[in-house]
């Protein structure tokens, strides 16, 4: 039995001291640690309480859990809490960046300063997005330790006060209406197997996983509607739509409807006898299998590269997901409301404005010109 003392120096040079009880548990052959206290007499009281509970058999104070135990329990429940792609990323980040740092520490011994030290260290090596994802994981684990595990009081959550890093704004490269038309009307592009998917991505601004996830029954002929209710991820797993906003039905104008309808007709004809087409996905690979979003992205990159190799007016090189950004930017620039466009894209208006609608220079120039005219109209 003893009172342990922990001393460290903060980044600004302040010396911090904490005291905690250390009592041996003969039943488990492991030490029991009390909470870290600013005053030694508080740690002495903890030691007394631990001894009393050991003698009485109560475990409310002595049954401390390690961070690793809480994290393992959180990971066991995580598949029910997150989408598969998010869960896979969280497992990878936890094992790479967090596990070795906190695994053996008592969950109620970890201090905010230790979390901040990890954030500061990672920020020197990794991008803000990576650091922020680790902060999200830590926040979820500690919240899980508070409820439902009740291994940590809410008031002692070490994530309180931990700030996420500021992510620098990166302007997305998008295509104009003219560039989209240039791409979709090119004869070689139109002859490509994935052309119908390119049309849906560029004209409707859909997520790649949504385009790949359409099923045979999603096209409603009576009203020319295409229904969005599921996605497929890069692992080939089918998930429900990302959010409640993502479940929607959109009207297909005549040309786009005909393009999608021809694809559906061909798919259903092949499904009647071809073994590789025995699934409900509307869009398929050349061999008739469901299209993985990674494969779709790769096909878009390949087609764009080959197009630019021979084009007299090459197009800006963009990733597939920027087709979504292009749709948002072009239509918002034309004056469509953020509410209408966010409904089409399956986002909230806030996400639409913050993430997808990129103001081009010509749009900001027009705003200044129009404002100047209004100011000086009487001169």
C-alpha cells in the first residue's frame, strides 16, 4: 500500500503534480489504482476507501478498467454503431495511432494533458484530417466508458477541452457546364461501358457508392423516377443510405431516362439466362458483376486520361467524386436555391454550402459588378 506521486512539465513550462493510491489486490494479484488527485490527502482517502471495499467485497471503486478493455468493448459494439467503411477505418486508426499509447493505462487515470500531448505529436507528422479522426475515436471510446460502461464519471472525461485541428481549405477543381457537355457528348466516351454511370454522376451529382448501389427496381417507369435508398462500399457490402436525407427519388429528364432505361433493359435481358447477372444491381461491370466504387473511380480516371491524351482541348483532371462538386457548383452559380440542390444531392443545406458549393471567380466578380451598379446607379 502506498501513495504514488506523478510529476510532469507542461508545454508552457508549468510543473504539475498528481497523487494516487496504489493498493495490492491479493484476489486478482494486480494493483488497484485510485484516481489522480491534486492533493495528497485526497489520495489517502481513496486508499482508505479502496481498503474498505476490498474487505467488504464491493467493487464500485476497485473494479477499474484499462483503456484497452474499454476500447475492446467499444470495438465489439462498433459494427452496430457505424457504417462498415467507417468501422474499418476506425479499427485501423485505433491500432496504428492510439492502442500502443493508452492500452494499459487505467481509464480513469488518463489526463487531458496526455491526450493533448498525443495530438501535438501527431500534428507534426500527420494531416489535420488524420489527427481529427483519432480525436473522434478517443471521444467515442471515452464516451462509451462513461455510458454504458460507467467506468468513468462524465465530469472526468479527459476529452473535455480537446480541440480538433483546423483543416486548411482546399479548393476543389470542378468542371463547368461546357466541360461536362464536352465529356458526355464525345463519341468515344459515349461508347464506353460505364457511360450511363458517368451521366448519372455528372447530371444528378450522386455519390459514387449510390450510383453503384442502384438496383433493378429503382427505376420507376411510370413517373421517370430513380430511387436512392442504398449504397455499396469498396468492400462490396451493401448499406442503407448514408442519412435520412439521402433517401430520395429524383425525376429523370427524357435523355437521361432513356440512357438508364436502355441499361436496365440490357441488364434484365442478360439476367434471364447469364449466370454472372444473377443479382439485383442495375449497373454492372463488363463481365456482369456489381460495380465496386473503387473500380468505378478507376474507370473514370482511365477514361479521362485517355480522352485528354488525344483531345485538342483537354479537361481538368478531377477525381470521380468531384463530379458531385461540379453539379453543386454549376447549379448554385446559376441561381438554384441551396434547399433544392441539397434535396437533390441528399444533404442538408448547411453541408451543401460548406462542402459542395464552390464559388468561382466569375461568380464573385459578377456579385461585385452588380453591387457597384446598384451603388452608383444615380451617378
